């Protein structure tokens, strides 16, 4: 019921604030501009007609605007600084001057009087705007010309008084005459204080003469707020005023002009708004107490004699038994039937000073005890909140009367004790220990609520009180404030009792701050330990003196597959590991328990029950109690199995690297031998060819030996270049169509003769798939198969070599089978490693670089396939090559195109760009039997010049490595003038990327050295026909 009445009263107050006739009349009919805007958005919610007409904006436009829209010089930050005193309560009103911007962009100066009011939970700002354009103009005119000054003086709407430097009045306009009660003729020559009598509205003391202050400071001043003018007839008129010096052309002060205006209407409006605000904020601050708002009443002489009740709440009616209708508007003496207003001196002191007061009293007319709190929402008004403590007084009196022993136990007990009113939370009594603990006197605490001490909100406190009242709980942990501002942790034991028919809480309080801090410290250390144990990947465990586990971290649970710590506690290593390892750890822990010496960084082999082995680095230390006695052990163990594997792998890698270095050394020695062998034949038989008496048959034999040795030497060089290209990632795959029958035919043609020379059967076996067409790098596949066939012929002395292919799923499987010497199991897994053969008996017995099979494996993997071998020593071997089968449709009309290697028949001018004399002679001799004309130059610059001048050049043979301008640059230069001229690169560079490089430079074709007649004639036929 109290809450419903409070809501009705609040709604009534809001209605008075927002829709009272007198407030609406003030806002609408004021001759000054009035603006009301919201706190949160600053948007205008009310602008009176005077303001709208002056600004030129419609009501709808202003509803979307804020003060910043009509105050161009103000930023948001500046405006917040202006509002700050109203927000923090240091000022009730802010006065400042500014300039407003009209809709037509014209400006006018104003003086702003700004206040903040509250309606419900919303706050609003009310601005009274005084147009000071005339005042500004008048002040400027006064400085320029006395005549203009006088004209403005008598026409200005504000009151104006001028005085000379001695403070004597020289002029006074009609407005000033009306306010002071003096006519100008009467006032002239008088000292300003005699006519312009001003006092401080709050203190009643005479205010400082403004003329003296202006003359002293030499600048425009605004006088203090709360200034009241005492007129000739004794009327008190609140005014707003300012003073300014009158300065002549030489800059000297010749007098003072004082401008002021009547603020009676504004003050009345402000007072009524403040009254509404005070009622709204103060009336229902505590619904559990009676509340009344009062105003001091003065007699005809202005003496305070009584106070009038302005408003009361429902609890006022309930406690005092006086209806609201009877109380509101009634003077205290009439309402309470007393000769003097009750407690008038206390209330008057609070109303005039603005201070607050609380006291306990016995009110004889009603024969009740009250606890009263008084505060002043504004000057001349005061609000009282009171509770009827008569039952409490009676209960305490009865307790004191019935039991002195209880009183002694309560007041003199060393424990802090407190009695609370259960319904309100009001502190009814405390003992001396409470006074000492909290720092307030007992009398002070009896005027307080538990919410003044307990840090919980009043709502939360009430919930805790209900737990005691219902018997659900009587032990609590709270934080209590002390008088010095500190906060302590307390334990509270509270029991609900009945005293004189009223329920109270009897509470005993213990200070547990230090205990709580110690506990928190222990808990924090425990938290740190738990965090460390739960996050570390290492195994952490604690054991008692029987080596039983008493605590482990999560890593231990995860390692052994347990979900909860309870599953592993009490177990020993004998339950978790092998008997051998558990015995070892048990003995280690026995030594620690006996000697106290830790084991640090022990690297141990851990044997698990299933037999698998891991490695761990373990440290174990003695576990001691608070007295330093060893009561067990604790350990940290890190799994280093992977680390051990890495170390082992690194060791193997080191050994492998050392072996690779040794193999490379052997390879270089073997390469030296393999190079010197054909070179020896080339040089030796070349020398024999110089014998003029050599028979033709012998000469031909020697020439064939030289050619074969040269081919062998070239093969060695190509193998080394290929393996280098593979290792540096320069080998690229070039897919092209390949017909299986052609591939086999070419290889059969190449190797059948060699087989026949060794009396071996050469068998081809490609089944029904002879005519299939597929995509692959034909060159690399041919090299793989040629290498395997070469090896088969090399290592087979009798029997056969079989070569064939099968389509298996989406792969082509080529195979080379022989009946040769075979390969032992210890070597077959390593024959595809680079340089391996150079270490084996194969190299010693059969020669070779040891690179062929490694090249085969690399090429097979580049083609997306693989290569492997099967062998039985003494019976032979089978090598398999598997590559992806990318099927292509076979064109039956396609004919084999053979290269034309016949000498060109026509005549043409061929330019040879070659700096090496021997290479020139070779080409010259190769072309000697043709009708071609060969012209030779030695530099790139010469080649560019001849091609530019001589259009008869039909083809260029371009060496790449030239002195000065190289062949790449020479080709690019020639292409600028001869775009269609065939240019064929001649180079000893043999890497795959070299061909790409010469084509990018602009070459039409590519010939690698050593140059053969067939290659040369094929190119000449291609470009010259």
C-alpha cells in the first residue's frame, strides 16, 4: 500500500512539474526566450513563442535541433564544460553570455540563465535567454559618445545607472527609477550606495559597491549571484547586474555604468521549479519512513514564526494518524495544536543553512518516540523523514528492566553485537565493542541503518534479512564499512527475536579480515600450483613414504588414460609399469627418503606393462612437512622419447652425410678414371692416325675407336649434367604424344645389334597394346628405358634380355628382364642411390659412374611414377618402371615423319658466328661437299652488322659464348631488323633450361655441341629446303 501511495504521489508531483497552470503560464507568456532541452540528446522539448519568433525557426524545426545548432561558437566539449557544475551539483544555476544564430544567419548576443530539473528518472535543462543586444549596443555607444549614450540610456529595457569616478550618480534611466524608487533628479549627485542598496540574498550582508570594484579592476564585471536590491520603499527585488568602466578617447576611466534588471519573475519561476524538483527528489526517498515537506512562514515584519506543510506521504498518515488532506497547506501550530511549532529552532537552522540533522525525540501531543532526520532541498524549505520508535523504546526499556544480566552481556561483551529492526534494517542498539570496532559512537549508530554499514545494496540486505526471519540461514559473510572509510570482512551470526511485539535481529559480528587475507593468500598459492600442474606437459606426482601416489597432475592422468584423480591415487609404480622399472623407481625413492638427497635430471628407460619402451628425464626430491620432516617424495618427469629419436636420426644423418662425402670422393675418382679411359683412346689413336703408311682398314678401325670413345666421354658428361640438373631442380617435364610401338621400335633398333654382338637373345614383349598413344615426356622415358637396357646388356654374359610393356589400370608398366649376374639383397635396396655403384664390385668389374639408376628414379618420379628392381644373384634381374597412362586417340592416317639428313641441294649464304677456330673448320668441312656458301665472323657485333647490311644471308649459325656481345644479345639485336631470318644456336651448354633460354632470346632452333653432320644437315634442310 505504501508503494502504491508513493507512486500516486510521484505521479502527482510529475504532473505538477510538467503541467501546472502557473508553470505553463510562465513558460508561454514570458517576455524572455525560454528553452527546455533533454539531458541525453540535448534536443529541444519546449521553446516559447518569443524564442521561436526571434530565431525564425518553426516549432517542428526546433524539435530536431540542439543548443549547438543555434550557438555556432560552441563546440560539444565547451558545452559539456558549461553544464558540468549542474551535473556535479556545485551550482544550481549557470549564467553566461553567448551569441545565437537565427535562421536567416544573423546573430544576436544573449545572456543565458541555465538550470537543471528532474522529472521522474529524466533530467531536463531550462534556459532563460535574455537578449542583450541592446545592452551591448548601449555599452559600445556609451564609450563613443555621451549623446548616444544618453539616448540609449533612456531607451534601453534594462535599468541603467552611471556614476563618476567618485561613485556619485550622474544618470539614471526610467527603468532604474522604477526599481530603486528614486527619480533621476533626486538621485543625481548622491553616492551610489544611498540609491543602489544591494545585499546578499543568502546572508543578508551588504554587498560590495560595484562602482568601487569597476574602478579598481578597470574592466567589465558581473556581480555575484543572489543579489537583492532594497528599494526606497523597502521592497526587496532580486536583480542580475553588471558594471563597466566608461573610457574616454585617451583610454582613461571617466566613470562607471551599472546595468541591472528585475529578476523577480525569473526567481519565482526558478523557485517553483525547484520546489517541484525538491518534492520529486525528496518525498519518497525512504518509503518505510514518514516524510513531510515544509516551508518557513514569516510574519509581516519578515520574521520566521511558523512552518507550513507542503506535502506528506502515506507513511506520514499511517504513523501520525493525520490525513493528507488535513495536513497539506496547514501551519504546524494549527495542525499539531501547539503554541510553538514543534522543533522550530532545529528545522529553521536546517532550512536556512542547508545542513542536515538527525535526532530522536519524544512528542508529547502524540505520546510517541520518533527518530527524525531533517534536510533542506532549498533555502527556506526543509523535509523531515521520521519513524516511530516507540515500540523499540518500550522493548528496550522492558529488556533493561527485566534483565540487567542481558544488558551486561550485551554492552560489555568483547564480541561485537548489534540489534536491528527486522522490517526496516534500522540499528536499534550496539554494544561498546561495536563502538570500538566501527569507530562511531553508540548514539550515532543507533541513528543509522545496517545499509550504512553493509556494502550490499538495500535490496540485497533485505533478502538476507528475510533468510534470518524465515529461519533458512543464520550465518553470513559480509563486508562492513568503518567510520574511517575502511572496509573489513566480517562473519555475522544472526537470530530473529521478538521484542515488545516487534521482530528484531540479534547479531554477533566477528572481524575475519586477517583470516580471510591469509586464506586468500593460501588459495592463491594453491591456484598457482594447480595452474602450473594442470598446464605443464610434464608429469608431476607426489608420493607418501610408501611410494603410493597421493597427488598427480592432468598430464599423469592423460598419460595413463585415467579420467579422475581418484582412479590413480593410492597406486604405486608396480601397478603402472613393468616389474623391472617399478623396482628401479622404488629403490630410488627409498634412497631419497633415507638420505634426503634429490635425484636431478636422471635419463631413464621406461618399460611399460605391454613391453614398449619410452625415455624420460626425471627429477625427484624429498617431500617435507611444516617441521621439515621427510614424509614422501615428489617428482617431475618429461618424456624425451621423441628427443632421443631426433638425436638418433641426427646421428644417422651425420653418418649418412659422411658416407655421402665418401661416396662423392669415390665418384670423383671414378669419374676421373672414366674420363681418362676414352680420352686415352682418343689421344692415342689420333696420334696413330698421323702415320701416313697406315693401312686403310686400320685407319677405319682407329677412327671408329675414336668415335666410340668420344661417345662414351659425351655420355659421362651428360650423366653428370643430368644429375646436377635434377639436384638443382632445373629439370622440367615436357608432355607430348608418344606411340608405344614407335618407342619400342626405336629402342629395339638401338639395342638389338648390341645384344647380337654379345650373342644374347633380345626379346620384345608388348602384348596387344602396341598401337596405344599416350602423353608423357618422351625424352625422359626413353632415357630411363635406355639406361635400364644398357645395364641389362652390360651385366648379362649369356642368355637373354627381355623388354616390354603392359597397361595396368591407369598406369603403363615397362619392364627390362635379363639372365645376368643378378644383385644381392644387401645391394638391391641401394642401387638407386647416387654414387653407390662406385663403392661396389660392379664398378670395379664393369665400370660406369654410378649415376644411371639414380637418374632413372628421379625421371620416373618426375613423370608421376616409380622404378624398382627384383633380383636373384646368379639368375638375373627384372627392373620395372611405372608411369601414369594418359590415353590419347590414335590417328591411323598419321604417318611416321623421318628427319631428312641429306645435304641441302640448293645454294644459299650461311653466316657462321664462331670464335673457336677448330669449330669453324669442323663446320666448314661438313659443308664442303654442299653448294652452300659459308661466311664466318668471330664476334656478335660483326654478326649484327652483316645481317643488317647483307640481305642475302639466309641462315645464321650462332655460337652462344662469344667475346664481348654474347650470342643471346646478338640474336636480340638481329631480330630488330630481320624478324624472319632463321637463327640456329650452337652451344656447348647442354642443360634443359639452356634450350629455353636461347628460344626466349629469339633463336629459331638449337644444336648442342659436339655437333654431328646429321644434326646440322637436318636443320639446314628444315630452314633452307
